[in-house]
């Protein structure tokens, strides 16, 4: 079903129970083996398998059980663990609006790879750039998440913020993005700028002028006449005349008159 993903946090175990959670944006999370609180014996966590610990961790997040979360997380941090499970719990925390748990997971589990694919080719940074969790994205960037990795549709996290018309997220990610990188096609370096400018101009976006100003004012943005003139023509044809005043000073600085 469109717009829905299922995250399987644990393999089926004996006496399977499951908890199904529909998060705020209709994403369905299914947890196998997540126990009822009455079954918890926190004094015996050192005897639990990693799968059991991960189930308890998910349950603690869902039920907002801070003490249980800390106890289980402390035990997990002592062991080797499957990063996919932890990444899934980071996504769960963010989806449920419980950023404090996601941030705690990122901070505590230092060897979790921030660039691991969480869903398809989407990294955590792709995921939260689109879902608007500023604090989680900030923590990921500080932890070394790569803002130049592309997802299955060749989008960077900056593109995700642009698609979501999220100026705060865009401003946060922008300094971490290398605007000189491109998809290797006959279009050369211009291809990424063209793609990104297309994201900014898609639909009637409130923040497109602010985003475009950041993009074109960057030192790495190509400001040769051919590039600027073609971009200006594209904007003119699409009736985005409100953005032309941002481009025209650069064209005039090269000694040309903006046309049409």
C-alpha cells in the first residue's frame, strides 16, 4: 500500500506475540516478540538474547517507559548487536514523535553506522530529512552522517527537504552538502543543479525563494552565462518570475542583459 512500510524488528521466536503501531504519518511498524510489561525481569537482562532485548527496547519506546529503556539500552551497549534493529528503533522513535529516544540511541551506540540503508537505499538522514525531525537530523549530521548519499531515486537529503518545502531542514543540511557532485551523465555537473532546482520549483512552494537564494549564492554554484541563462529561461517558461530577480544580478555581473 502506497506510503506505508513495514519494519520487522525481530525474527519470530517461540511464543510469538506482536504489537502493531500505526505512527503519525500512517507508517505501520510490527514488532515480533515484544513482551507485556508484566513479563519484564529487568534484573535478568544480562541473560536475554539480543532479539529479546530489542523487543523490550521497542516496547519501552512505544509505552514511553524511560527507566526500562535505559536499563535495556545499557545492556545492549555492552554487546555486539545487529545495526538494522537499532536503526529500526531510531526510525520508530522519530515516527512516534519521541525524538529523545532516537537521539539517545544515536549518542549511546557509537558504532551504529549513520549511513546504513534503513529502507531501500534511504539512510536515516534521507528518512528524517523528509519527515521533518530537526533535532534527529542535527544529531545525525554531528555523528558523521553523509549528506551526499543518494537514495533509490538519486535524491540527496537536501532534495528531500526541498520536496517537503522545509526551509529549516534545508538550511540545516545545506552546509553539509557538496553541490559540486553530480550524477555521471552527458549532462555533467549541471545535472545535479538542474535536478535540485527542479525540486525547489515543484508546485507552489512558500519557501522556494529562500531555498533558491541559498542554492545560487553558494560559491560552488556554476555562475557562467550559459548555465544562468538556461536556468533563467526555464524559470521564465514555467512562470516562476518571482525568482528571476535572484538570478539577474549574476547575469548582469557577467556583462549581459537578462532576456527575455
